[in-house]
């Protein structure tokens, strides 16, 4: 079996897109020069205003500005490494009939793994599957880099986890936590596998 060369991907590019892209690059460089390594994130009211004006979703705008944060961070591997200890957090907030609880952080060799529990207050009402378009923000003495790790749940309850580097300190008195809208427009949708075949188990 011989090797085949990769074909050139069809790319219809023209002067219109060139002009737009050059403006984008110029503005990105201008913004980067003015931030001087600090993080600048628009307030929720402004993102909601822009969402209506430009026919976008607030989490998409949140993802965009989060991606502009060009501060230098340590690399966070997908696997956090050996667990060292468990750090209780137990911070709770309620917004629009949903409880948000940061329960704990698993302290690992490479980073912290923070767990977030989201639940609907009315346990008897079936509201379907929750889709959290959120990112955890941490403010403290260090520059914390946060990466979404896992998400699971159903029936009005969802659990999310985040990789955080550097690891959280044991004393959380000077650490602030927040959740901001976040959704990657290019993110692949979760693959669904429907199991609807009859299953017969063998008799004893």
C-alpha cells in the first residue's frame, strides 16, 4: 500500500475576508498592548447589551473574551497526577432557582480539581437536562488558569469539574470564586448514543 499526498483543502478566500481579518488582527494587537499582561473582562450588563446588538449568546461573548487572556500560564495536563489531599470549599450561591455549590478541591501533583454541583431547587419538577455554559473564575494572589475538565448529570442536577493551576492554597480566606458565561461556538456537540433495543437476560 503506497502513500498518498494530502490534497489541498478547498478555501474560498477573497479581499472582503482579508480586509476583515486584518482589522481583527490589528485590534487584537492593540488590545494586547493596552492590557500589559492584565486581564480585562467586560461586565455582565455590557455582554448582555452586545448579545442583543450583535445577535449572539452571552456565553459565546464570554468565551471570546476569555480566550483573549494572553497571560503566561503553566501548562495544565489533561491528567492531574497523583492525589495529595482533599480541600473543602463549601461555597454556595443561588441564582434563578438553581443552587450552585463549590464542594471541594482534590489537590493533585499537577493542579487542583474543583467540583461544582448545580441543582434545581424544586426536586419534584422535571426540567430536563441542564446544559451549563459556564467557566470558573478564581481571584487571588496568584494568576490562576482554569480549564474545564468534566461535566455530567441529568434530571435537574449537574456536576462539573475544573482543572486549576497553580494549585489552590490550603487557606482560602483570600480566594474569590465566580462563574461566568462561557461557550465555545466551535465546540463539538456531545455525541448521543440511543439504546432502544430489547434486552433479554439469561435464566438461572
